[in-house]
């Protein structure tokens, strides 16, 4: 009952000075709303990056060239390339955990066909590439093992290439020239969108790696080999198996470092999540400054309130109220203002996150833990910054307070 009376008294005091209360709460409203919006942007970015990583493929393992050292100085990642198609064949023969393997041969190409020209990346891959990347075909079909074996000049184009070269017609069956080599389009890939780095995954042409290597690339060494396992649980063991096979292929002694690099999606996801978590914490920390400013505003207004209500405090103390009662009353007032500001700030945060996502196209995700944390933090701000004015009010001498003009 006593608590209800204190809340009721605090409510009357707050309602008595509506404009001052609103201005006091404004800092908390802005602070809570800003925290929710900033965290929503961070979580949305994290979710988007995870989706993009999942779009890269199913249980994918990436094998790339290693680094070289000259004069005791590392030349950086992929500076020493010894990967070959034979390595991919060895993995296919000897591996017990890999369900799909594909070499990737990249050949930048100037494409002619349809309504004009287009510059894109041409990737020479195996049939397994489609399963590894989990990349569907919206029309036509993917090339088969026979196409790869006989180095047939067929291609599957990405959605971006199809839209730019054949905007008003079906590209299936059409012929394109890639660096003056004719290729027949047999399929169009489903859209995957941008990667986490901002590159367009759909701006690509896929062709049999045998064709690309002999007709376009003309190089023995290849930039990467992709592989996949049946389940995510097998990825770690499969990576160790790849290392063993590759070391044997490259005849590396036990004391020599790997001349290749093996990565998986979990590594990419972990790095991306770490980056977005730091960004989210930074955004939340910046937004939290508004809450501190709001707390200082509450303290200032409560100090003014103590001064204005000095005689009222003196009367309460004179008729038997304890200092703890006065302390609690002022703490309740500051906490109620903070909680009201926090509640309004939550509504502002939800609306702000929604509008930001709608007008900018960004992913925004408002999580309930963030909402509760922001509300709890706003209440803590009220208690922390309201304590000094409340303590000052409680320590007033009743006689001096009654004499105050």
C-alpha cells in the first residue's frame, strides 16, 4: 500500500508540470529509441551477412593457394599457387568424406551476344559445382559430365548477364562469343544477389572447366577448388583429410608448411559475426550517450524540484515522515519518469527501425532482449541520477525547510 501511495504521489507531481516532465523525458526517449534503432541496424546487418554466407553453398569447403616467403618475408595469401586440376581429381579419388568436388578456373572475359557487349567473369567448373553452391537453374539446364569430358562449348549464365544481354528474350539456345570463342547458352542461374563484400554473384558465366582451361585460360594452375560434405558435422574431419591428401600431392615434408589454404563457411561466418557484433556494440554505445544526457537532465530537474518543494518537504518531515520516506518519494518520481520515457522510446525505436528499413532498404531486426535491456537501462538511469537530488531532499533540516521562502 505504501508503495502504491508513493507511486500515486509521484504521478501527481509529474502530471502537475507536464511540459517540464516531457522535456525531462525527451532525453530518455531519444536515448532508448536510438539504442533500439542502432542495435536493429547491427542485427539486421548480421542476419543479412549470414544469409549471404549461406547463399555461397551447402557445407562448402574452399581450397586456395597458399603463401610464399622471400627473404624471410611472407608474400601474403595466395602468392604461391600449386593447385591443379590433378589435385581436384586426387581429392575425388582418395577422399572418403567429400560428396562433391569442383575445380574453379577463372577467366575474365569480354562477352558479345544478344543486344550488345558485357564484361564479366567466366568460371570453369565441374558438374558438382551446382550442388556445392546449391545454385538452382531457373530455365534450361546445367551442363553434364559428358559436356565436361568432351570440353563442349556450352554455358550457363547468371541472371545479371541474361538481363543485360537478352533483356526481352529467352537466352536459352542463343550463342555468345567469349573472347571470340562461341558458346551456346543452355541454362540461366537463379538469382543469389550480392555477397557480403558487395559483389554481384549473378554477374557470372559458368562453363565446363575443361573448356575454359583449354580455350580461355590456358594456365596449368587454378585459383581454387571447392568441395562439400554431406553434413556440417563432417566439415572439420573433411578439412583434415584434404590437408593430408594435398600434402601428399605436393610432396611436402613433415617440417614444411602447407602451400595451400583450407577454409569453410564457419570461418567466414565467424569472422563476419565478429565484425558485425563490434559494429553493433559501437552503434549501441554511441546511442547510449543520449541516455546519459537524459539522465543528467533528470538530475537537474529533480534538483530544481527539491528547491521548489523545500517547504513541502519540511512539512512532511515535521509531521513525522522519515528521511527515507522523502528519499524514496523522489527516487520513485525520477524512476517513473525514466520508465515512461523508456516506454515511449521503445515505441519510437520500433517506428524508427521500421521506417529506416523501408526507406533505405536495410535489414533491421528488433530483438526483445534489446527492448528489455533498454527499458532496464532507462530505469537504472532514473535511479542513478535521481539518487543525489533525493538524498539532498532527505537530508534537509525540517526547521530550515519550513523557514525557506
